[in-house]
C-alpha cells in the first residue's frame, strides 16, 4: 500500500503544485542519446544509461517556485535584491518571497566554494507538508539539476511539524547577471523517509576479483538487470 505525502496551501490552485520529481527531468537529459560505442569503452555508456543518476533525479517530490522572481546584485548598495515579475496578493508575499538570515546563525565552513554571495538567504514557500507517523523529509537542492543557488540541506519531522518550511540557501550565480527564477521551475527536492534505528557493522572480506568481473560483465546494464528495484513516487 502506498504511503501518502500531503501538500497543503492557501494558495493551492493559484501557484504551481508540488509534483513527483520525475515531472522535472531536465530537457537536455531527455534529448540525450545513450552512447553505444564499441570502439571506445569509456564512451560506451552515457549518463542517460546510468540508473543511479536517474534514481537521484527522480526520487521524491519537487516544490516549484510559486511565482516569477528576478534576483540581482545591487553593486551600489552591495546587497542582493529580488522583485516579483507578476502579481501576488500582498497578504501572501511573506510565504512566497525571499528572506534573509543573520550571518551569526551559521558557521564559516558551511559557505560553499561556489557561493558568489557569502550570506544566507532563504526561500519562503506556501506549502505545509504532512507525512504518515514515523516519516520525515529531507530537503535539498534538486539532484543532478544545476540551479543558481545551493540550499542548506535539512531534515524535518513532517509527521508532527504543522507549519510552512522555509529553505535557507547560498547564491551561486555570477553577481553580474540578473537571474529570473521562473514560476513552476524546480526549487527544492523533498525526499520522504521512515525514521528507523540503525547500527553499523564493519566486516573484513576477501576480494575475489574474478567473481567481481564475472558479475559486472554478465550482461549489459548489469546493475539495472541484476540488483536494481524500481521506485515509485506519484
């Protein structure tokens, strides 16, 4: 029986709804042609045939941007600015806008190397997320999908937390550029998981290279055909 993740918002029907991540596969990935070059083993498989890559791309759900927003750096005031490119009822701007965090709330090494603006911003978003008892959600930048920002990853116990979840991030785009965050484009990836207790074991094992190579060469797409299980998010 499928588990249910519920997204609730006062703006449902006015802003784009969250959907399974499979709805947001990048167009250039779809257009790729898997390579099958016998002459060059290195080129024999493109990322289009890599199942782990696809699993990461399609796991969970995507919350899209609720509205068009233009983000740019004001070099005279030396700060990031953003503005709406379409109307939003003023009473709902605080759950669809960009906010800020104090620098004192984070540690220095958290700043990614690719950050062009070294201060924390945050996406405010209009959805309350509810999962079954015992299930939490990971929130991260959309996997394998280049964005002009890097989210600070987080986990929330969405089976008990009743409020909107906002997402802190660092800006990574060139500060000389204006960037339009388009309504409906992927903002954050949501990955539900069951909270369980785990215990680690580290075990010594003899490595049989011949057996390993036999498994890897048994058939083309060996991982997909021998070990992979299809995941479902609807």
